C-alpha cells in the first residue's frame, strides 16, 4: 500500500469535507497567479474551517441548561482547556483563526526553520504556556512536507509534559510522506488537514502544493 493510501485510510487522519467551497478556496491559494492580498484572505478562510473542524475533536461532557422557555435542554460543554502552539513562522498565520473562535486563547510559539539547503529542521526558540501539560494543544502549521519540523515540535511539547493524545495537528496541505511519518512516530496524535497532496520533490517541497507558504503569506518572496 502506498503512503498516500495508508494516510488517506488512517483512523487518526481527518480531512476536511471535500466540498466545492473548499476546493474553490484551495484552487485560489494554489494558483501561482494569486496576488498576496487574495492569498492571505483565502488562506484565512480555509484556516477558519480547519480550526472549527479541530474543535470537533475535543472532549465534551453532558450539560443541561434552562432555555428562556423555562424548559431544560440537555446539551454538552467542552471539557478540557485548550491552547494553540504555532510553528513559526508560517504557523503564526493560523493564530488569528484560532483567536476568532476561542477568545483570549493562550498561544505558545516554537521557532523551527528548515535549513534551505538540507531541509533539516532546526529548533531556535520555544515559549509555551506554563500549564500546557494540563491542556489540549492545537498545533498550527500550514505545511507538512517531510514531517521533520512538526515531529520536532511535538518532541518539544512532550518535553513540556503534553500528552500525545491531547495534540491535534491542524494543517492546510500535507504530503503523504510527512503525514505518515507523524502518525507512525506518535501513535495517539491526530491530524486535521484540508488536503492530502501527492508527493514531495527533491527540494522537499510539496507537489502540487502551493510553493512556500510563509513567503506568500508574509510577502517575503
Ligand atoms: C515550512 C512549513 C513547515 C515546514 C514543513 O516552514 O511552515 O514548518 O516548512 O516542512 P517539513 O515537513 O519538511 O519540515 P519553513 O521552515 O520553510 O519556514 P517558514 O515558516 O519561515 O516558511
Ligand atoms: N514549506 C512550504 O512552505 N512549502 C512546501 O511545499 C514545503 C515546506
């Protein structure tokens, strides 16, 4: 079975519903002719969908409220506390999408950069909420290619006491190689992604991909 087949059938890999709306948004951001303003706008829309989907994987407990009709309603409430952790720099583009749905959410940052020549990830800096070990973590990075950066970041989270089964990796585009490496290295972590691509090239860029996300989002290309 190919890595693509393994990932697409994996129980801990969750693709957003492949609606025409999502396909249209992804087509715009993948188009090399798309200008920066539109790239940011439409990426933000996909990020919002991803964050909303990620919240579906958090645990809930039963909660009964009384409606203005003085009738009880049996609903649910989120059980655990959450935080975001962005892999700088591209992951920072996803922070606002999380803040838009979780007011005053705590956000940790880990600066990991791929060496442009070797594509090996290097850890430069991390700053995490003090009580992160007690929280669910939405790990934010739009691109998963070899998986090296995200795997290094999960190791940083584990060193800080975060339990693997409380990590939801939220991602726009992933390559099968990277997604499989992550799922196999961390047997309880879940991945929520907008699209699963075909492969990576020799420079470890995702194909068909969208190029360098950080450069296109922050205007440094
Ligand atoms: C990109 C991307 C991921 C990483 C993915 O970051 O945002 O962090 O590459 O590649 P990998 O799965 O092979 O590790 P990059 O290091 O290019 O830095 P940037 O965020 O500044 O664009
Ligand atoms: N990082 C990106 O921004 N794009 C890729 O295709 C791979 C890593």
